């Protein structure tokens, strides 16, 4: 896994999320992205949830 700073991780996550979320705008779904620190991985981890 590449060494990303927190800012780089957020930028990469938002870029990937914006590409995936474009077709879903018409469906009225809301995606909630939560960033947590995973001690087992020793890195930040993104949790993506869909909220109606």
C-alpha cells in the first residue's frame, strides 16, 4: 500500500467517490463517507454507507 498522508488519502477517496456517485444523483440517495483509523492496518480506512 502506498504511503499517503491524510490529505492525499482524502483527495484520492473523494476523486474515486465522485466518479462513482455521478449516476446516483438522480436516485436521491445520499452516500456517507466515514474515515476511521484502523489499528490493525496501521492506516486510515474509509467506510462508505448509502442512506436513503
